[in-house]
């Protein structure tokens, strides 16, 4: 679990949040134990902004993954949180 949280924290540092200044990182553990990350990305056109959870999921799906075990989410103010996926 530490690797999953560490990846979420690492991804939080890559966030592009010039409007909210609220950086979020997410990491997903795939069924083969691979960990894929994502971060929030803001745009001046709000509807083009994307949350960290979605960027991580989209990255995983784009790489051909479909089975997820757990997701960790990290923020500077909220710490880190991990949820497991029930099959």
C-alpha cells in the first residue's frame, strides 16, 4: 500500500492547478500489481479541467487495463486516502 500512496503523492506534485492552487494526485493499482498515476489538470476553460482520479483511470484504460484493485488519492490538506475495489 505504501507504493500506491507514494505514487499518489508523487503525482500530486505534478498537478497543474493555477486557478484553485489545490493539487491532487491519484494512483491506481492494476490487477497485475502495476501502479498508474494521474494528477488534476486545470484549464482557463473550466469544462476542460480534469480531476486526478479521472486522469489516472483514463491513463490506465488507454494502456489496455480493465481490472483495478485499489486507488489512492493525495492532497496537501487532506493527506492520502486509499479505497479498495470490490469484485
